[in-house]
């Protein structure tokens, strides 16, 4: 028997499998993330600020067969304690983060009538409910992560009674394509509206080796890089693992072609959303899902040193791309506030530790900005900085961003800079410029939507 809304408790409908555990949490009301903080829609249908957040059900995660609910808390977060200035839309007091009792990714948003479907993976069996056999979890994982269905009725191998119960109580919330732009070179950019109303961007890029999707990992960004449109309005919230997965599934279904490669280089700093990004990588590379191998995945970071060390411990086979963009502290701090917390020399020590731990080659992203970081002196300093690492430098002609003081270096200067690096023994390539006529700068389409230009 389901408890009535307003009781303040979660009901967990748990399927057990050695591979995947799905947790269906009946929440008493809708949970919405927004610029005004956490909103709680009460039984009367009104929206009320919930300053205490939603507390998890008692117990410890994965302990004695107890599946925990999803909690939210306010607070500045670890990043604030590391000495980096906030760029949140609401400031540190409204930093909404997953609490310690988290779930394993969400592909659904809740409503008062039909709460969201939570799903994930666990190493432990936590007990079955309602007489459902354990293999149901694996089957539903297939439907969501491999066959990419968004309706329970499409799960044709499930009992009708189970589907009816799921349909009555829950819904799978795939993002809505709010706007779609396609460039002449085949690049497709999406403005996706999530279940809570926030928008993010996802981009499909076509290469000779397959289709690559660039995914967002946060709604907005608080890193404050001065050449990036996605950080201008601050960060609203982290994306959950299932929401990041849904970017890829939505794009793949739209273009009708398989996505073979992923770059985590869209809106947000992936390592600032570490736990959910790790769960995303686990799900997206699962043989039971779309099975995109780790070696086809690149993760970009602006340089959160403690998180780079934490990532190294996992020894994943992905490619770490460090957004360096400058060869010294003076230039980098002017472009990227994160450098004040983790200067170039500290960052490079972390990158070398990462290479030693994982045995993986690291790449460096270097956005070419006219008159700022494109001189021969910068090329020499960059070569000295990474010499002996066997690293690759990806030179990026920046896309124009409204409101940014920076402009792109011309093609001839990019080529000269590349040749200078190569003469100094550095492997450097120039990233092919894609989709510049469709607001391809990261965060630009979302910002236009926020300003009412879409």
C-alpha cells in the first residue's frame, strides 16, 4: 500500500539483479531545482520553499538491504572550501547538491501525481519486493539504456500488471528538444529542456571515424572562465547520471545514427560533479546498455587538482583533456579564475601523477586568443611546460562569444603556433572548427534562451 503524499517518506520498489538495481522512489511531492533554490510542491498544489531539503530514509547506503532515498542539501560544497570564488547564479547559500545518500542516476523527473523513476547499478542485492524476480532489473536496464524507450508500454517483455503499476505511479522523463540547429558541416546542436524546466546544450559532431556527442554535466558552470558563455550566468545545479545519459540517447534517436564517441566538454565542469559523472561513465560503457567504450570517451577539466587525483585512483581507460589555455600563471589567471586556487605548477604536478598512476596519455586543450596566448614566447613556454610527458596539444580557434573580451586568432597565426610547437618536439594539432554559424560556442544557445532570444 502506498503512503499518501505529505507523509515525508519514500517508498522503495526494489528490483534485484547481480548487475543492476532499480529503485523506484515514491516521493510525497515534486522536487524542482530552480534559481530560487529547492521548491517543494505541497499537497495543496502550491510551491513552498523547503529550506531543510528532503531528508533520506534512515540507514546507511548498501547496508542490510536498505535502499536509500534521494536527499538534497544546501551549502557551499567542497569547491567553496578550496578557496575558489563562487560563480553560482544564487550564491553559495543555494548550492543544491546530492546528499551523501544518493541514487545512481535519474532519467525521470517527478510530479505530485507520478513521481520520477530512479534507476542505477549496485554491487549488492538488496532484496526483492512484490514478488518480482531479479532478472526484471536487467531487462528494464536494457529497455532504458539500450533500446532507449521512454514509455513503459514499449517494454513488451514485462508483465502487463507490472507495466500498469509503473505507468500509474511513475514516468520516464526524457528531455525535450527545445531547439535544434544544424550546420552545413553536419554538426547538430540541441537546446534540451530537462524535467525541471532548466535547459542544457548537447552537440553532435560528425567525423570520419563516427559520430561524437559533446555532453553537458551541469546546468550552468561556476568556474568563471572568461572566454566561455556557459559560465556567464553561474551554475544552477548538477546534472544526474541518468540525465547525462539521456543527452546521448536523445541525440542518437534524433539523428538516427549510432553515437560512437563522447566528449565531456559541454556546459559545466565534469569533475565538479564527480560522483554523478562517474556513475554516468559506468552506465554508458555498460555492455548491457549502449556500450560506448572508455577509450572512446574524453573528459575535460579546467584543473581541479584534488579531483584529478581522485580520478587517477579509478584508473579508467578514458582520455583526460586538461583545459590549459595558457603556459604561465599570469595569463592563465587572467583567463581562468581556477588558476588562483591551483596554479600551473600545481596542476602540472597533478597531471604527471595522473599519467604515472593510469599509464594513460593526457591531452591539453589550448584555446587560441588573439594577442593573449598566441605568441612565439607562449609556444616556447608551453613546450617547456609539457616536455617529456608525451602529451598532445589540441589548438582550438575559439568561437565568438557575445560579451567576451576575447577574439579568435586568425588561421595563419594558429598554423604558425602549431609549427613552432612541433619544431620544439610537441605533438600539436588544430581542432577542426565546427558549427560556428549555429551558436556553437559552449553555452551560447542556453544563454540566448535565458535572455529570451530563442
